[in-house]
C-alpha cells in the first residue's frame, strides 16, 4: 500500500515539471537511455540534457519533501 502511495506521489510530482524535464526523466529513468541517446532524440546538446535532468531531479526532491 505504501509503495502505491509513493508511486502516486512521484507521478503527481513529475506532472508538475516542464514538458522537457518530464521527457528527460522518462527517457533517462523510465527507458534507461544514456545522456547521448536522450540528446539525439530531443535534438539538444548533452550539456542541455544534463542541466534539464539536474533541474528536474532538484525540483522533484523539493516537491516530494513538501509532502
């Protein structure tokens, strides 16, 4: 039951991210792609992907702490 609640909280937090941040999180952690692969798919530099990922993870930590 607690695992289900945690998954629901994570999904809700992910929905609060920007579309680009959501896509990076899905591709990196949902699909298990490398930074270079995400970069190619999204048409952005690897540096941009790293920044998006960093900001997304930071925001997720903050959102989940608030719960």
